[in-house]
C-alpha cells in the first residue's frame, strides 16, 4: 500500500505542476477595436500591427504590455495609452480618440 500511495502523490504533484505551467503559458490577448474611419498602427512592446478602419485585431498571447501603447492614425496624429494594458482591457479607437474598455 505504501508504494502505491507514493505513485498517487507523485501523480497529483505532476498534475498540479502541469496545470500551473499551462496557466502561465496562456497570457491572454491584446484586443484592438478600430471604430474610426481610417487605418491605425498600434505599437505595444515589440509588436506593431495595422488595424483597418472599422476592423479589429488581436495580438495573441501578449499578456500585459510591458509599457505604454501607441496608436498612430494615417494623418500622423498619435495617442499614447499609459501602460501596462492587460488582456482584461481592450483598446477602442474612434475618430480622434483612443480609450480603454473592458474586454468582452
């Protein structure tokens, strides 16, 4: 019986470690919704993405940004959103504004 209990305990420990590692690897996505009439370029950490007018995008597995997020309109107008921005928030871009809203 003792030998069997060791295997059960070892199995439980392995499952716990695997679950913890899986949770860490799923950092969440940075979501951008562009409700403006022009394309925008979003820079977050080392990632840069162009989001079409009326469209949306996600930076997959990004987790929280390491710093600020910059949104540049095709006109050259630039907005800086103070970071970090985390997956539970999304960037919503409208003509002349950028704001954070809860992710849906």
